[in-house]
């Protein structure tokens, strides 16, 4: 590999993961507020008549109040640049979330204080564990009635098999909430005294024995002292190395809506979260890693988004820089095709605003405007032969035919389906017999998003029809075995957009039966871009 680059600027590239309604979008807004990317609370929610988070730009997101696509937002606090990747909370968009997690170095797990760990939270955590992504936990909504803090910490420890290290402690919860006590720095963050109960001044104390605690907490001061001492004695002490190894999660209690714990979260990310990490790759054909200190500029596309600005019909490829100092106007080679691409208008994302990036560093996410040239999983390099790995497409769990309401719009439909397949939102399959393309998705809500976007962005009205197939698998094997199988199962064969062979099964029983008989072939539920 290339010689190491000189000192790299501080970067923290992280995702926010949670179950729907845990407060992830509100926390995102407040992180931007404290990071200076926006200037007033609520600014990201008020755009004309539509009250929505700035990261939720799609029409269906506005209507439902949910995030269904990952967004990138950059802000700076002190000398550290934070790249925040907001992920969909809904399980039907787990594929987009998985690929987003390939581009981060750490994650913030948001948990509702009243509900604890929910199903989607656990699934997303397991994805992080597979990729060794360290987790910092934010227990949200402590200003409302919720579960006992010890119960919440024990659930995290037991269900996720993690040591927990609380960094602060709530003085009461719900109607009794008096503020947050910093277990390590002994500061107390109290409400501002207004009817809103938002965070106010931070009061320095000498510790739990300080009489100031009684003035701040009143009748629950004794309870705070007892609980805080038990927390310090009963749970792990913060160990940044164990956290970065994924064995321990620092825990912050707070209320994103009322600004409690948000500033502490940013400070904890700056102090403890890992800087850009080495990325898995094939280097000169052999398994290895790309170190962020390498001089060669390299990166990978983990997301493509069409029509972020529908007026301009734009298409943005999101590139995670893995190494080197990127400069505007550089020419990078697309490894899959060998094409050399001049990147003249790279974009940095500041909430919904964009700026042209004159330079970028490992850990940064830049947007590359392109017209279908770049796809999810693409590797871009300056010169050396590097292919980044671990950015797969997933086999769909729902397969449907698309029925046009206006047959004259067939060309627009093909364009729209290709666009969204390139984004990784859907899979697109061409059966060997018949002319009707089949759309595959992971979850039912993706179908609603697809129909909504066809109408809003392409002016194509369509419905879904049942497909004779239930699931699909990519086929791998020797050319002769693949041809024999395709000839014998022609009615169940298809190709994806790259021409890779796909077996379409009518149900899981058929898939299991055929795959057990065909021992010379591998039936894969994932496929990476070559």
C-alpha cells in the first residue's frame, strides 16, 4: 500500500439506531443544534406547513412521521468534525440500515426509558456486533414516567451481553425529575425553571456529599445519593478501550426533547468514540484492510439516493472515505468497471443544506452527483487495486410484479425501477420466461414507499400484482453446473441487473428441497458488487 499520510484531523463518524418512536429523530435534531448546524430548536421541523425533521425529506416520511431512508449530516464542535448517519428505525428498511452501518465507526443506541430494549433495537445491535461497531447508549425520555434505571441497565447487560458503565444518573423520573448528576465530573444539570422544564444551568458540586445536592433535589436528594453510589459500585467503570472493542457500553440518561444529556453525548463521542478505523478490503486480490493513514485516496459507496432535489432529478452517491486526503477535482477509478471519474462537485451535507467540499478526510462522507454511473458497493481508488468488502445486497422476502395503470408510461416505469434498484431500495429481476420484471423487497412498507415515489417523483401510477414466487437466491458454481440447472429450471430462473443468475422459488419448502439436491451449487441470500 501507499506510504502513510501525515496527521489526520479529528473525525467521529457514527450512526443513530433505535426502535421507532424512541426519539431518534428528535435526538438527531438536538445534536445538530448543539453542534451548531442549526440555530434554533424546531428549525429542522418547520418548513412551510410541513412539520418534520430536516433529515426526513421524502414525501412519505413527511406524511407518516417516520424515517425510511438513511441521511447524512455533518457538524463540528471544537476541533472535532462529526459525521452523523441517521438510519431508518422501521424493520422493513433494515437493508438500508445495514449498509449504512458499514460506513460508521461507532453507533448511538437510543432506548425509550419507559419501554426498554425493543425488537428492532436488538436486531440493529446484533448487526453492530457482527461488524464490531462499538455502542454508546442514550436512555431517552427520563423526564417522563419510565422504568427504574437499574432495571433498564440490567436489561441492557442481560439481553445484549454487554457491560454497562453509566456516566450520569437521573435525579428522579417523570413528575419527580429534578435533573441529571454527572457520576464522573460531579456536575448537576438542572431544569431552567420554566413551564417547559427544559435543561438550564449546570451546577458544579464537590460530589454526592455536597449540601448543594439537597438544594437541587429537595426530598429526593437521599434517593439520588443512594442510587448513584449503587450505580458506581455495582456497574463497570468506564474503560474506553473496552468500549471501542465492543465489550462495554457507556450509558447516558437524558431527554432529547428537553436538551438533557445531549451535550454530554456529543462530549462522550468526542472523548471516547473511535476515530476512523481500518476498513475490510481485498488488497491486490488478497483479504486485508485499508488503513485511514494510507496516502492513497480510497473509499466505497454505501448508498445511492435519487431525487433528493426532485426539481433537478439529481442522483447522489454517498462515498465513505477510507484513506487519504481527498481534494476537489481528483480523478478516482471505479474498480468494478475500470472507469476513471473526475469528482468536480463533491458535496458535504449539513442537515438539509449542502456545500461543495474542497477537501475531505478519512471518516468523511461526501456526495458525488452522477447519472447512474456509481452504485451501492462500488469502490473508488486513486491508483492501487483495492476492493472494499462487506457491502451486500440481500435476497428479498417479498416478490411482486408491477402493474401500470397507464401502459404508455412503461419507459418511465423502467427508469424509475432501475433508479431505485441502483439505490439498493429494491431488487430487480428479469425472468428467463416472460417480459414482466419482478420487484423484490425486504419488507411490506418498502412497497408503499416504492408506489409513493413512483407517483411523487416519476408521475407513474402503478399497483402491485402477486408473483408466483416467494423468495429468491443467487446461484454460484461452475459454469457447466449453472447451465445444466438453468436448463432444467428455466421457468424459475431470472437474472438480476448485473446478469447474475437467480433462482426464484415458489416457497421456502421448494428452496430447501432444490438446494439440498443441488450440492454442486451454492444458493446465496446475499451478493456483493464485484
